[in-house]
C-alpha cells in the first residue's frame, strides 16, 4: 500500500509517499481502508520531533481518519468487515490502510459521510468537551473563541452556537472572520488590527463569560483580561508556538478560573462526561447541526503541502487527505 512517511525529522516537505507492506490485524485490532484522514497541528509537531511524545522514525504520519473495516483480528467483538468507522491514533492515518485497536474506533452513522466523519473527530470533540464539560457553557453566555477560523476554533464557533451561546470569534484577518460569521458567530474581532481586550468588552457589554484558547501566544492575556467577574478561561493548545505566562494576580482580582483541556486527561479523569458528550455530539452530527467546514482535500502525495498550509496558518476549518486519490 501507499503511505506518507516521515523518514527523518524536519519540516512538512520532508514527508514522502512510499510503498510499504499492507498492515495485518493483530489480536484486538482491525485494519481499516482509509477513505479520508484529517490534518491536525500535532501532525506537524510530530514530523518536526517537537511534540510532547517522540515517535521514532520511520513512521507513517497522520492521526485522524475514517473508512471501512477491511479485516478483523482475533478477540474483536462488535465490528465486522464492511463497517464504516472513524478513529484516531498517534500516527499511521495518512495511508491507504491502517491497523488500530478496535477499542479506539467508533461506528459512523449511515447519515454521515466518511469525509465529514474524519473531519469531525479530534477538533469537534476537543471543542465540545471544552465548552460542554470544562467551561460548562450556558445558553445566552458570551464565549470568545481565539484562533476562531482554525480547526478547533471553528468547531468551537459552530458548537458554541449549537449550545445556545453568543459567540464572539477572534481571528487574524477579515476573511477568516467572515467565515466565522457564516458558521455561527454573532460578532468578530480582528486581533491583527484591533485591541482585543477593549473590543471584547465593548461587544459583550462589560466582559465575556468564557474564553476558549487553542492559540496561546500574545492573544491569551488580553482575552483573559476581558473576562467578566467569575469568567472561565480554557486553554486547549498553543498553535502560535508560544506558551504564554499569565500573571496570577489577574485570576485573583477578577475572580476567574483558568483551566486546561487535553483529550487524554479528560478521558482518564472524566470518563462519564466524555461518554455523555460523545453521545450528544453524535446526535448533533446525525442531524446536521455539527457539520465541520472542510476547506481543502489533498491527495496522498500532497501531504507535505497540507501540513504546510496548516503550520503556516493558510488553512481554515479542516484540511483532509484522501488516500484514494
């Protein structure tokens, strides 16, 4: 089969497509024919060996996918050849086939196409868990989404609106903000040209209730300063590449709480909330109220370009790889 491989750490351009042996389903595993795979920022970090977990080279890049079960290993129950599934793994998704633990897969509702399923996994789960279970967003509350045109950001815009919140999208260009307004945001702030703290307070009438931050860097502190008394600040990543240092006196004086979200920690420590959220998110997807925005789909031999678009902030929403092309 063909696979996009990282043979040596470096920039996205170092990823090459080569022929590798077809995977075999070991005990507890299934092999999936990949119909679509989503590009995520951690994929860029893994290729550069800058992720929190080192993956020894060579390896197949890609962490999120959807497709059809091709083979089932011993000890697997509940899945059969031909089932439509979606899932994620640390690596291996940018290939024609992937072997993964059966427990890591979810079946895809017949009403949802596989490209949509691939684009709905990590970003939509991250955004929904952060809003629903971590920030505990209530209808009518103002939520500020930083990096609002990115994968997690746009998912937070869409899902915040679906939860009945008033969404203020913050992004770096008028084009990105226009997309956010189309996808459910009530208002927008261009933090490339406007004072983020001042504009948030003006638009929300004194301060936001929630900030969701997948960006970090220089936009985190002014957004925190723009929270109303008792507001909630949820950090979900640092796409800017810079981890901000937040003065704790802001937390003290404003009575806010700042917390973080990781998929691994949430699954381990809030398993009940996770199961409830996934069921609710599946219903939103089934009814079309949580359909992701897919801005581009690349063939397998253009994985490097897809990763570059994401790392250089040219991409909006979700970018997919189609190994069948």
